[in-house]
C-alpha cells in the first residue's frame, strides 16, 4: 500500500487484536485500526508496539509494526525481522519455528529456498529475515 505524498505518522501503544488484513492497537485509551497488506503474525495482545502509518482515503494504512518489548519482531514493507525459536526439521527444505512469546505455542513452518540452513538444535534462537508468499513463510536471510 502506497502512501504517495501523505505525511507519515508514528504512534506507540498496546497491541490488541489482529484480523485477516487489519491490526488494532490501543493508544492512550483509544483503539486504532490499521489496514495491512497481509496477515500479521507473531504479535500477542498486550505487546508494546510502535506503528508507522499514513492516512489514505480516511483509513489508517500500516507501513511498519515493531514490538518494543521482548524478543525482536518487526514488519515493514513486506519483510519480517524476527528472533525465532527453531523447533525441528520437517524435511530438507522446511522447518518448524515459534515466534510467539506466550505460553501457548503455535508452530509455524519456514520454507528454505536459497542456501541450506546449517544444522540447528531444537530450542535454539535464530534471528532471521523472511517474507510471506501465498500465506507461507519463506526464509530470506539468517542474521544470527
């Protein structure tokens, strides 16, 4: 979603809820809704977040979302930067990971398209950049 020559805005607040293409954040007692280009994953209700957005046709259009407390997690321009927990290999090109901080584990699948990923131990933290293509997580780069 392009903002053209619109002013960019930034707020900090508490992540409340996500829909398929929306995110709600509570800022100073008011709940703001933001339109997204894709489903937002990994954020939990209560996370402190920073949101960059613009207003377009009377709607708030999300440009980036960043968790301000806890393990790194951010979304900007279709790319995700996250600290994930490696769980296990499913096959030579797909592994399970977790990026949620809540005690309720919800494992996600990561597809490896490029260079093979060095062997990892279950529970090992990794910092990665990935994109979502057709609802699937695709690894772009391992940072650490």
